[in-house]
């Protein structure tokens, strides 16, 4: 995409950071500041493959349908936010080209933060070290943070590649779900729903609850789960699995202890959830970056 717009002259007063076809939060600049055009292309997502040998591939943001929202922000060294904008894939009024951001910035040094996520809601980014899903479910999330120096009046073109920063849990039943079971509840004893975009690590480690409704037909096995931010790159925690009826009465509950998690890796719990055999042991394997089998 060709960068557009000419350099705005210093003689103009009350110049503001601006961006074509985008709603944004900005601060008023003085007439002595020269705004420099900056173009950012979200070049791709670092996606780990599940098969051996391990491979990596990057996919342009516009072609990776797993990401529904992109947020770009710039922060000064004192933490002041000078630009922030979110593109929503399903709302083409928020972008010209999904994955390409065009804006003007005063000459200065910045921390650039870029976050991409799936789901129906964008991540809430409140500072360069704080972002959260709030009351929404954690979704597949990618992020990148880097220093950007705007020290001339020449247009600046940047490419950025985002890495996955979440861990995933999947729960696979070996028995069929009866019609009376309508929900599954997962309770994580550690980790969180908020994270530091500069590190990709959770900013809280108290765990959370994820309640999910089944949408498929009863009488089949189920495959459910969700994402979590870890406080460290690898973390072990307890996970409680509960099945519920329409009134949220607990029909089955089992706590799996010492479940291993790792960023950019999926841990799968497999076992019987709905039949009398539901008290049997559950197997664990992890298969995003590597494959791990644990029996307990």
C-alpha cells in the first residue's frame, strides 16, 4: 500500500497526530513540532506448527482470519500515549487495509505496541505494560513491542511480526455428552486474563473461571477449552473441570493437579466426563511447540 500524504509544515499551529479513515485518541501538538508520517504494516504472525519437525510460518494479517482485531499504540518514555487505534476486521470503516496503519507522529522516541486477537472484542490497552480482556473470554492473542525513534522529517516505514503470547487448554471427552449437560466450567488456579504487552506475561496470577456453553448436538464427544496468560513462560497449575445443566447445577467435577502450561503450546486433557467412567484418570498432552504426554 503506497504511503499517502505530504509532510505537514511547522508553520501550521495546533497540529494534531492524524490518521486517514481512522478514529483515534490524540494529543494537541504545539506549532513548533513537525509531524512525521509513519506507516506500520503488521507483516505476519509467528505461528507454531503442531507437526514434527517443528516449523514456523508467518502469515500476513489480512490473510490470517483467526485475528479479528488489531491495536497499535505509541507511548513516550514517560508513558504518555500519543496515538492509539484499533482495526476491526468486520468493520471496514476502521481501516483502509487491514493490518496497515498510517499516522503522523512528532519527532521523538517511542515504544510501539501492537496487539492482535481473535474473538468479537478487541483487547483493552491502557498503557504500554497493561492490557486486558476484562469480562470477556481470553482469545488467541499475538503481540509485539519495540522502540521507534522518529528523528527526521522523512517518512518512516515499519514492518512488525507478532508472536503468540497465550497458552491454550483443550478438554477432550472420550464419552458422549447427554442432552442434560449444557455447559462446561473451567477454573484455573493461576495465570490471568490481563497481560503486559512488552513481555506477553500475565499481570495477575490468581487464576480465573471460564464458563462455556455447548453448541453442538448432544450424543457426541466434546472438545472445549480456552486461552490463558501465564505469569512465567512455563507454569504448572491445577485445573477444575465441571459439567453443568441448564440451571448451572454441577453434574460432574474433577480437579486435575499440576497441569503443565507453556506459552505458544496447547495442553490437552482427555478423559470421560459424562459417564460413570468419569472418575478414571485423565491424560495430558501438549502439542503446539512440542509433544508431551503425562499420565497421573
